[in-house]
């Protein structure tokens, strides 16, 4: 698995393009199955302690990650579009334990991010183009969320590599 582009910022829109040595179905599942999402969608060092998924336009992925110090981070995706094995569009935001929009848990972070994920496959390798735009955010807030998204994709890369190795053995 390799990074084609670790990420770049073109004004208000941030992009990550990553290629994975994994089939499209597995990579798409990593974004749409709560068991997969729980293994990589969280800040580094955190563990997922709650996740519930309603995968449909208007549906929500509601989750809670816990820091090593025991602090809880609640978040949610609100899905706008899901095209199987092709594209997912969602707004990622901080939430409370009930799934309501909440203030940011990290000072200096945007409250909401509009994300588009595009999946393509060639010769059993899947490329993910992840584009995110902070909604009503300052320049500092945009820079802070860029750094953490790259960390999540590093965790996704490790997770997918392990899943592919399991299937091969």
C-alpha cells in the first residue's frame, strides 16, 4: 500500500489520495461497515468504544472514541449520498452522546466537515480520493483537521494490509 499523495490544501478544500493493495469491495466496506470503521476511524491512540451505523442518505454513523486518558470523543457522519463501490458524501461533525451536533471536542478544530470519498479499482488495487471542506471554519481550524485526517488514513492502511494478509493465509 502506498501514498500517492499525503494530502494537499488548495484553499478551503483538503484532499488525500491513497492507493491500497486491497480489493475495492474491502476498501468500500472499510468506510461502510461499523466493524471496519471502528478499527481505523479515530484519532491516533484512541480506541472506538461505541458505533452505530444507519447507512443511507439522511442516515448517520454515530461513534465514540476514547483517549488513553479516558476522555470521550463523540462524532457523527450524516450521509448525503452513497453510491456502492463508487462514492460516499457525508458531513462529519462532533456530536453529543445522543447524536446531536455539538461544539468541537478539540480547541481549534472545525465543527463540521463536508467529505466526498471516491473509490476506483485497477488490477486489485483500490485508490481512494478523499476530499474535505471545513464548513464555516477559520484557516487555523482547517490546518488542524488536515493533520489528523492523514493519521486516520495511515491507520486505514495498516488495517487493510492486515485484512488482506489474513485472506491470503
